[in-house]
C-alpha cells in the first residue's frame, strides 16, 4: 500500500508490558472482588470506586505513553510526493 507509513523500529517492550498489565487489572475479576469490600474506604470512598478511578487513570497514561512512543519512532510521518499534493489555488472557472 503506497500510503501506509512504515515504522523502522518496533514498539517498546515496556509499552507492551504496560498494556498486558492494563488488561490484567481491568479484566481479572478477583482483583476487583478484593477491592470491592464494603467496609474499607480510601479518602472517604469505597475501595472499588478508588480502584476503577485509578485504573482509568492508569490505562489513559498507558495510551498516552504509547502515543508518545509512536511519535518518537516516527509512526505519524508520511512522505508526501509532489504528484499527490493538492493545488494551492482555486481554478478560475470554479465559483
């Protein structure tokens, strides 16, 4: 495919490990069940609410880190050839 950018280096192993940890924490029910006990509270909130709030922040941080890693590797740079550039002026016969 001519418009698909190629990335010269693979994604960092740290990012893949972070994604695996995200999936484990978000999808493995016993972790939630331990945090869902009704009595313990952190900052006046039930532990399950703190768990899901911090998990959301953790997953968002991993996505932002992956985006920065992609930028560092040049994944968003795409070469533009002179033949595929759009015209800079509007033709005179167009309204």
